[in-house]
């Protein structure tokens, strides 16, 4: 059984004049939501094998806050440049190339690709992912190479306002 948790980064502040989008940081609400999501994952006893994040500041901050709540070493967070301006095809290739010894993986990225990818794989109408929203999918497979459209055995979307 493989579990894939797809997370949109937590709420980020607006870019300051001259600041690059990739450098935007989380708001205080974003930090609280990311910590709350991390605790939600921890309380559900999902033993994280890997955290894979876009290399933007806001996604890496989200990843670190989730990692702290799960006692996951932050130096083991994998930063993926291709997640910053990704596509469904790129994200699927990334997931298909995860190490098979990883059973529970979080991918932290950006909208709209997180939403599009979730809808493609789950064949569910998710709609707009809220900041720090999470889609959870379970797959009855042995290899990440088998992940494709519609093969999940469980799907759930959670948003911060829902109390996770």
C-alpha cells in the first residue's frame, strides 16, 4: 500500500515591490495552518517516508513546519525545482520515479498543478485547492511506477477550515 499526500503550500504574503514570486514567505496564518496540518498527519499515525517540495520559499517553509510536527529530519526534505512551474505530466513522472521503499510521501507544490494532478489521478472534482489544502490518496500497489489515472483505493480532500 502506498499513500500520496498532495499539499498546496500554506498561505503566503503578497510579493513586495521587486520581490520574485519564488521568494515569497508564509503569513502567520500560513505558518499556523502548516503546523496544524503537520499535527493532523502525525495524529493519524502516517509514518512519512519522504517529503518532496517545490523549491520556492513558501513551499519549503510549509514542508519544514509539517516535518517538525512529524519529527521528520528537515535535512531529508527533497527540494524539486521542477515543482515550481510544473505540469501534470512532470508531476506524474516525478511520482512514478519515487523510491519503492517509500510508502507514505507528501508532495508540496502550487496551484493549479496540484489541483489538476489530484483531479487527474483521483478522477474526482476537487475544485480550487485552498492554501494548505491536502488530498490524500491510497494505492494498492508495490511500485510508484504503477500510479496512474483512477487506480486509487481511497481519496479524501481536507482544508484548514474543515479542522483537518
